[in-house]
C-alpha cells in the first residue's frame, strides 16, 4: 500500500527560502511541489522521506534563484490488486459505494462487485445497500456511517486529464481505485463478528 519511490528533480529554489538552512529549504520546496499530488504510475505522494543528494546551486543568467538537482525518496500510496484495505463509506447511490481512507477518497465499489444478491434502497432520506444472505433472508446493510468496511482492491487506474469537462460531472480524479465486496470477510466489519 505504501512504497518508497526514488525521484530525481531539478528545480529553482525560491529566493524567500534562502534564509533557511539549505536542506530545510529544499525539503520545504519539495513538500510544496509533491505532497498530495498524484504521480502517474507511482501513486499519491504522502511525504518526503529523505533527501539523498543535493547538487548545484548555480544561478543562471536571467534567473533570480539558484537551481538545484536533488535526489530524494517519497512515501507513495499505491495499493496493489488483491490487497485488502479498511475504509469508511463516504457516499452511496444506485451505481455503488464510494469509500474514504481519510487521506484518499477516490475508491469506488461498483454494483457488480457488491455481495450477491444486493440491492439499493433510497426512501425517506435513507439510502443504503442491502445484502440478502442465506435462506432465512438475513439482511445486512451498508450505510453512510463511521463503520469500518473491508474491501479488496481490483484495480488502480490513472485516467488521462480531460481537455473539457461538463459542469455537472464529478471532479477529475488523477488516481482511481476500484474495489470489491464480493468475497467472504469483506464489507462492514460488523457483518463478520
């Protein structure tokens, strides 16, 4: 789920950071550049782990800031297919369930990956997914709450950035995790206690 990724990056250090120690100033600029950003095929940057080398510091003609070549490690969030993760329900509708890890909210469980047989209910300001289990038709519900849900990661995708986006469409997500609740032990933790 979490990985260290070694990155090499060349950038100009803004002059307002030059009063600080160089390592601290570079770390601050790396955090501004990379934290909470998705890097294609690497995942979501959680933190700058360490800086392994700093080279340069030259000021090029016409530039008002020193340029550094920095090699550093980032802590990245990138779940792998088959991994079991715990999350909370953020929203649900007839298309499925959207989950949140607190720091990442683009996790979707589509209807065809819900436990079978399941159905969506929306009435009297109550929305929920219900799974009918067994011959006695025991019903288990998934609702928006603080309850922990376990899901299995099916895929991680990095959609291309749209040129134009309709105003009614949901915001663009640079990394999307698709999951499943279809196997035993998955779904709200209370189902399996």
